[in-house]
C-alpha cells in the first residue's frame, strides 16, 4: 500500500467542533513527517472531541488508516488508536483496510496488538461483519505471534461459525497448545471448535467456551458513557435507531404495552442505509421457537430498538448468553433511561393540571 494522501474527510456537523476536528484530521492525513511539530496540538483537539462526544464513522476510518499505515511515530499512533471512540458505528471497511496494513508488516507489533484490542472493544458497533468473516483465514494466521495470540483467539471466538472449523485449524491450535501449554484463550477456542465439529477435536475438554474478559479495555468506559448518553446523534441518524415515542394512551394499564417497541430487525428497516445492512441475517420477526434460536444463533442480529427484547423470552435468552461479549446491556440500559425520561415527562405538567382541577 502506498504512503500517499489518505482518504478525504467530509464531516457532518458535530456541535461547534466540526471545523477544528476537520483541520486536525486533515493535518494527519497530509503531513509527511513521522514526528510532525504540531502533532500533539492537533491530537489534543481530536482527543477532547472523541472522549466528550465520540467520533463519526468517516473520522474513525481516516484516523485508523493513519495509525495503521505507520506514517507517524508509534507514540502518536498509540494516542490515535486510544481516542477512536465511536459516536455511532464503526465502518467495516476501515477495519478490513487496517488488517491489510497488518499484512504489510508496516505497523509495529505493539500497534497491531492495540488495534486488535480496539477492534474487540468496538466489535458490536461494526456496521457489518461480512467482509471481516471472509478474512477469517488471514486473522487465524496471526495466532502464531505470541503477543497477538490471546487477542486473536478472542476475535476468532467472536467470528467463528461452523464452516470456519477445519481439521488443519484444529491441528494448529493443538500444536500451539503443546508449545505454549494450557493457555485459557487456546482452550476456549478449541472448546468452541469442539461444539461446532466434535469429530475434529479428539482432546478431552470439559466445560463451555469462556467469556473473554474485556473489562481492562481502555475504551470500554468511554464507549459506554457515549453510547448511554441518549444516542447523541439521533437527530442525524434516525435511520439507525428509531426512538420516536409512541402516542400515549389515556388508559394507564395499556401504557407499558404501547411504549415497548415492536420487534423488528434493523436490516429490514426500509430507511436503513444499504452500507449498514448485513446480509445472511435471520429476521427477528420470524423467531418463534427455541429450536429456531439454536439453529440460527450465529445469524441473529440485535433488533432495531433494544427495548423490544422485553417482548420476547427467546431474545432475552439470546441476550443473556452474549451479554459478556457485547454492548447489549449498555444499549438496553440506554433505552431504559429514555423510557424512564419519557414516563417522567408524561407525568409532569398534565398530572399537575389534573390535581389543580380537582381542588375546589
């Protein structure tokens, strides 16, 4: 890949900071020095906006390309990766390009490790995973690197489908285990392989696949705070999550039924941009039995409105299983906060008027 000018960035309005953010991003895209004199100043601008409001997809794509191309010193690349806090979603194209940079061996091993850690932190915010799944074999190759191995195992754990389990991959994992000893990340991946294809894994492995702990992620708290902050870009992206409050009913006993949204797949919303639609997904509207849940477990996507899971015991089962490996609990928490806010609004002025009308 060439070291020329990176992708141009056209920022949508982000408060009053769009001009300063655009200037900072364009600086890193065009600068030629590995340790540019104004690098720290522009990074402070990006960091301030990222940790307060999050970054939009086009900004994340541009900055990730800068960091993984190794055109800057690692000190700056590290700071760039650590401030990639998504305000909305993460474009899959940015991730596939970053993996292609790994194949060139230009980014240092420390930057590669940090990138995989970031990818694990934002995995559930990817707008698609189709192309990422197609890179399964390339990602698997990086298991042989001792520093990357634990994080690659976690990523493969999230990506693995039955068709990915091959005899040669099982053999490679067993060889690595013989070389490194009983590493929990290798055992977890082997357990998952054994569930998908027990005839390939002859080793005695007890238990179920572990839930990898991502609590130490430097991005976790910032992502949770920004994603919980009322989905701050709703005014620009109504197509992503429709949280329009349904009309309130006069009868209180019906209110809880009306305010919980109906179950609908994000991929089946007609207003959703095509770039955000995943193929090979199972429509949630068709999920009616537990056997369907088991058969289509790998193809289920979160609903358009997370609050709608309260209508389905099957979806609650699904959320309970994946809760440690996803941001589902954060999204549900955000929806419940909006729900509570709407109830407080509904009980505000109208209730006071009723009380006043009853006083004689």
